[in-house]
C-alpha cells in the first residue's frame, strides 16, 4: 500500500500472532486490490471495462462494497470511479516509488462518470464497468484494511488491538484502561498536534500535504474532486474524523477536504467529531470534537 503500518495489542505475548494475522491480511488485500499491480484482480477488472458483468472474488467484492458505502455516505464526493483521473495526474505507482518531480502532464477538467453508473449485483457477485472507467480503491482501501485487520485480530486472539494503516486507525476489542492514546498531527515532526484517546471504532486523517509531487513545475496531490477530475482545491491541510468505523471516518475526512468551507457544517450535521487544520495552521472543530491542551 506504499505506507507504514502499526499493530498494537494490550497483551504483549499476543503481538507475534497479531502481526502475522495483519501481515497476511494486508498481503492478500494488496495482491487483490492494488491498482499498481498488473496481476491484481482489480487491474484485471479495470481491463474489462465495457465488457459486461465480471465475477468478483469475496475479498474484492468486500473492498468495492466499502468504497460504494463511502460514495453513498458522501454523496459521491469520495468516488471509486476516479481511477483514470488519478493515473492522469501521475499517480501510477505506489507513493514510495513515485518520482517527486517530472515532466508536464496534460490535465483535463471533466466530471467523473460516478459510482452510480457501476453495475453491481450483490446476488450474482458481479460488477460491470462502463467503457473507459477505471476503479481506484485508494480513497477507502487503507481504512477498510485497518477495520478488517483489527476485527480479525480481536476475533481470533480475543485481545484489544489497534491497527494503524498509514494514518487510518481502527480499534477493536475491550479497550485498555484509559483507552488508546493517539497523537493527531500533520506529520511526526510537526510542531502542532493534539493528543486524543480512542475507545472504539476508527479515526482517520486525510490531507494534501504528505502525498504531493510536481509535474512540469505544478504541485499535485492524490485527492481527486469528482466534479473536475483534478486534485481538489481545498482550504484544509488536513482533516481528522472519528466514527463508528475507520471506513466511515476516512470517507468523512476525505469528503470534508473536497467540499472545503462547507465541511464544518456538514460534519456538525452528521455529528461526526472532526478536527480541521487550514493551510495557515488554524484549527477548527466540528461534530463535538473539543480543543485540549497540547
């Protein structure tokens, strides 16, 4: 997935088994759902756009259902049909392998086809893609992987666990005394942060500052606005959201980035605790998230 992962359990002796479970889960997910592997099931699915119904494995179907849920929850702001757009802005390999600079790319303003144009049959377990449409599960994939892996560890080992998948955090099991302490910041070396405690569900942070690159002197990032097919223009450097699952937290955080100034009111309406940091470092809270000393 091109990022770092962390597994924490409340019983030290359970850590090796927990690590093995998470590593196996993430390997299977990468082999099935990666847009960057030509041999993945997702790549084969994208290669059959316009070709009618394609059978889905249980794992890819689960990942796509999570992405469809994110799209429905956000009114299409977080949309899995942006695959072609993400590739066009230069994000064609995992971020660790992505050159920081490069020649110009041609950018075209266009509204994406949209998730509702997908032909998903939950009974037959098939999906059809309109001609020319490519799926990208990056917007929901890490959060879904964190949820899935944490649930697998908790159910298999009976321990409390936290799985952090590149900033998307899921916790499962009875929490340790005092909960799971988490520091929310733009990056590890940031001068500004807030420490919070998680007891259940998920916490996700989306931002435009860490995954950036330049093409022809133009700065680009990976969060695509479905209305334009281009990297979102947003006042926010990062948005953190807590929710019942990491998938829902991530969907809300990413949607908030894309919708811009309307985000705090939208998050208030959903009653999703959120912390929004603008590009000047100013912090706003929404949905019941409270300020604290840091």
